[in-house]
C-alpha cells in the first residue's frame, strides 16, 4: 500500500501506477494537465516536498510519503495573488499550461521572494507555452512576487471601465489559472467507457482482412468496431469527403494515422490491451512520399481522381514581358517543412448517448457546427439529434479544425449506448492531425533600376498529404499573398496541391502565407542589394497605399497601413549595430473569395444578465473578453452583468469556424449589432423588464470568387499589415524583435500584444528550429524534439500597434492572430544574411547558433 498526500488530503493506493493518471482519474486533481506524457511540457508540474516536478514521469510509489502540492492546495492569499497577477499581465490565453506555470513560479518564489528576470525565465524553462511567447507569463510572475511581498494590493490596481481600447483582464482568467475551468479530458461521468483506436501498420497498404473477435471478448471491452459498423457516410472532409472514418476491407490506407478499428472498454488499460488482439492482414505497398513522385507519369493513384488535388492560377498584366525588360531579376528556389501545431491540449471528446436516439458530444476545437455536420453525416442523424458543446480549448492554431476524436467517440457512444471518452496521447496527436503544408517554391521577382517592382512569377507546390483537409484553400492563400503587401502590376503565380502518403496537411496559423512570404521577402532583400538600396527602402518604395491595387485586383481601402508599420520600425532597423533583418506581410481577415462567411450572435437577457450566445470558439485569442467589451461599449452595462456562453449547437447560432483571423471582426460585429438593439430597447424599458428577450446580430462578409470577371473584385473584406524587424547580437543570437502591426482598432491592447508575442515566438521556432522529419511517411520525432522555443530562448519583443481603420465594423478591429507569425521567419533569414552573407533558402535555417550540434 502507498500513501499519497495531495494538498493535505491522504489517499491510500493499493498498487503502483503512473502518478498523473492516479491524480487526475482517481483523486480528481484536474489542474494537472496531461500535455505530453513524456516529461517535456510541464503542464503536469506539481511540488513534491517543495520541489517542482512533473507528475507524468513519476509513479505513486515514488510520491508515497511525500507532500504533494498543486494550485488547488495554494492558500487563499496565494490564489488571489497568482490569479490577479497572471490576469493583469495578460498571461492567460488558452490557459492549459497556466496551473503548471504557477507551480513552477511558486517553487521559485518560496525560495527567492525577489527574483531577477533571468531567474524567472529559468524557473519556467521546464514549462512549454505555445500561445503567449512566455513574456507575459514572466511579467505575471514578477507581479505575483510583488503582491506576495505586500508591495501591490490587487484590488486597488484594477482599471476602471472596460471600453474599447482598454486592456481589461480576461473574463476566463481565474478559472484557467486555478484549474477550475473544464477541458474535455477533465470530465468524468457515470458508466463512462474509454476508447482507443487501432491505426494502420503501413502508410500505404491494402487491408485484406480485419478480425476483432478476440478484442470483443476481452474483459471490460464493450465494443470493437470496424468501418462496416458505420451507419451512414463512411468518409468525411472539410472541402472534399475523402477521409475515411475507418479504412474498410479492400481499401487502401493512405497514411500512417489511418484508423482501422475502434475499441471501447471500462478502463483505459483494457481498451489499449484490446487493440493488441485485433488481427489485420495487409498487402504492403510502396508509399508515395513527395509531390514529384506523385505527379510522375504512371504514378499510382492515391485517390481515384488522381494525385493532383487542385491548381491555383493568378495572372495579371504581362509578367513575361515585364521580367524581360526589368533592370534586375532574382530567381530562387525555396523549401519549407511540415510543422506540428504543438497545441498544449491533446485532442479529446466525450460523447453521451441520449434517450431519443441522439448523441451529445463535448469537444475542445475550432467549430462545433463543423463537428456536428461531419457526425450527422456519419451517423445518418438529423441536426436536432447531434448536439455538440465546446468546453475550454487548449490551443488550436488550425490543428483542431478537422475531425480527429469527435466522430469516433460519437460512433462508439451510439453503439454501446454508454458515454465514451476518447483522448489522444501526445504521440497519437502528432500522428493523426494535419500539419502545416511542406512547400517547394520557385519565385522570380523583377524591378527597375530604382527598385520599383515590375513583375513576379512563382510556382508553388504544396504537399497536402493523404487527404484534402483544407489544402485547396491553403494553397490559394499562399498564391494570393505571395506578392506581399506591395503593388506589382504583372504577376503570374501557379500553385499545385498534391496528394502523397505523408501525414495530411491542413490549416495552420498563417494558412499558407508563412511559406510564400519567406520566399518572396527573401527575394526582396536580394533585389535591394542589386539596386544598391536598403531592404527597408525597397519595401517602402513598393508598399501598398489606399486606392492601389493588389495582386488579386482588389483596390486597397483607406485603412491600409503597411507604410505606417514600416515607418514605425525604420529607426530601430537602421540604427542596429550588428545585424538587423526586416520583412513585411499582409493577411486576409475572413474566409473571403466568394464563400459564405457570416458572424452570428444572440444576446439573451436572463436573470439580470446579458448573455452573449455564439458558436465562435475561443482557442486562446480571448473572444469572450472581446465580446464583453463590445457589449459594454454599446450598452454601458457593467462587466458583471455580461456573460458569454459556451459554443453549443443547441443554443448558440452558427458563427463560423475560428479561423482566417475572422472572429473579432465577424462575430464582434454581430455582437455590436445585437448590443445596439439591446441599447435601443433599454431606452424604452428597464433592463429588468427585458428578462427573457433576445437580440440578434449578424454580419455577412460579401466577397467575390477567385477569378471573378469584375475589374476590381473584392477577395476579402479586410486585410491586416505588419512589419517585423529581427535584431541579432554579436554572437548571432536573436536579441530583440520589433513587431509593428496594423490592427485597425485595438479593442484590448494587452490581448493584442499577447497575440503578437505568441506569434513571434511561433515564427522564431519556424525559422530557427522547428522541423517535422518523416521516415518513409512516419513521424520521426517526439514532442520534446519538435524544436519548440522555451522561456530562456525567447528574446525581447516590442509590439507596436498601429490603429488607422475607421470602419464601423466591430469598431474597426481587424485580425491579428495569424499575421503575427508570418513576417518573423523571413525577417530572421534577412538578419542572418546581413550577419554572415549566407543565403538560406530552406526552413528551418541552417548554420545558426540555434541548430549547431
């Protein structure tokens, strides 16, 4: 017998087991999160006799007789100090890593009440955050130290009001910091079964036979399903239904993450053990591992329609003639790798059957309605019998748009008529969900003798892997944004999206633009060198201004502010003594290109509160806080009378996916419209008299399709612009990044800073170290080896917020979530080219201090 003392509560445990599993599943200490299960991320950090340690690599036996402490066991004073400090600093975004961060901070502050900034950085080196870039977490620890020393009293420091432009604390900061908010895997219900999925043994093989009989008869197993058990549609997919829920007998597997069979059992252990009893007979085939192989004459067809998923073509003017007449022309080939999203919370879903034959699914992803539509089609059920509810979401970055666990949990729940939870291990997550597209790019850029751009031509080949996901749209954005925020009269851009037997590629922060921006911006530096002007000058000379035309033919609006971002960084760029790199970017807000794109919101007055109901998912960007501020601005209601409900297909209107940097503008404008209706109603009645009434708001972003016949089509309702400057020190390490961003209007400046800092951190990782090696189509990497930056490696980031947009939509706000990560990698490449004169045309960049052995 083992004695475990957790937060002063004594537990007697009969057998040794993993400590994290025991604490979460049996002791119900859910502030500890299972982010990786391999001791790499720190989400399960706890104090063991005062020392910060990771629960996932400890056992009950090793913890027996020691005092264990998590945030649940903090004193009330400590809880208040850390919660206020982290909220005030803007340190809480998706929140999944925060309880672990606070434990690491407590381990430091218990020993050193007045630490230096370097000591704070070092204290959280064992904790990974994928949202914030660490800077605001470090500021939160510094503030907490001041509170605990009695130098700051939190209540006296609160800012009055919450109008647009005010950096208010996030409305969900407390529940995330203290671990009381629920992510899906924190949920437990009576009679719940645990699911496990058998994956293919080979990236490409014909499934000849599947035998689940032994698994079905294994103790504790209540279901073992194959594709034949699917009631309706067997395939799913965002744009094309080409992804099988399970591969059936006679079908070909297309990547190493393909599902073959599902198991539901009374315990996780039984479910995993039962997978080993399933017999599958394969005929192994040679996988197709590159677009070149896939497009070769006579190549086997991965899908019936062939290996070319889509072609994107953009042509304006006469680029051939313009390039022939250009004073200077640069042509280079570039490559960018696949990249893992590395969101902190692995995918999880809990499906509960209903008495009417339907099912309710709890998820943590980017669109409850997308999930609903996919599950309805699979089960053959109407919308009213498939309810999807979002819990807290521990990061997404595009990686939680596709079905991963939701549909499998729902199918098992329907078949067993019991609740079923399916949660990926970190390695399963890495294996299954789509990554950033690997791309090969050949880019030619020309200019006249003074540096004025004359033409661009480009060929972009994207490896979309085994299934389409959002590959066609990602390639489209890579092409439409390849010319950057510059006026170029002559463009010829061709993109090919190609199926292979690699892991699928789909949405990832930046949506294809980081890849094409890296290539195009590097060409800009080389042209500047040929002309004899600086990289800043060539960008400013060619930057778009209001009324100009971009590469898709759209006339830029009055809010266009790329030149303002360039002016904001000029001095720091030109005055840096060692090496400074620069890059610009633009990124659309909204899906655009003629596709339906609507933000929808209801505000319901319930029990003296205005409850905002929308399916807009918060994946760390803080939409609930933005919505609260917009309601406050429009109505004058105090914050305590405003709530934001969870996305729920039964209660909240469809406001589209949290993607394309769209929710603040689209759903924010819908909130504004509904709020104005509420404000009008409050002129004629007291707020209390409105109880039970609803006020609806909607914003439809009308755009034109690609290749529209219009002379100046509207591809997107808005664009954001940015310029990043990266500064290296004498040793070639990044010491500072200055990021100037046109955001339209800053609803919550501190939240925008957090998005920028997090985007810069992700961009630095993409530039310097993050890679995703595949060996014969199989990931050859674990979470710890992804190359994610840690706190001690993060440089200073100075955010410069440019506000120019006068549009009334969402009070002028535009997207910042995606663009924050786009210019960083090319700016890093620019800095190293200046540092040592070596041209680097592949990511991650080679021969830097960050990747030397």
